[in-house]
């Protein structure tokens, strides 16, 4: 997570738009703080924003939480009208 943040920070600070998608294998609100770190970078969880809920459906057959996420900068988020699983 630290490496990812270190790669994204200078891009976002330059004003570039970022769309980050992945199978992160961790709950969005895990103790590793993925959600907090990406939010501090200026990214928004697209599914939480568009579904207006932090209670996302599980995205792994043996899991109980969402581990697949889409994060975006504000400009990209503002241009996404709908999202769903």
C-alpha cells in the first residue's frame, strides 16, 4: 500500500486524474487503512459514492466483504453517473 501511495501522490499533486481499480484482497475499512490512505490522496471510492453506502456487497465467493474496489479523483467521479456490481 505504501508503494502504491508513493507512486500516486506525485501524479495527483500534478493535477492528473486517476482511476484505480483492483482486487485489493482487503476490506475497504480494514485495519491497514487502505480507505483512509486513498482518501487522503484525494481519491473517492466510486462504489460507496454512487451507491451511497459503505455497506458494499461481498466480491469474493468465500469472503464477507468487498475486496474489489474502484477509486477515482473528483473529476472522474463527477463524470460517473451510475455504478453497480
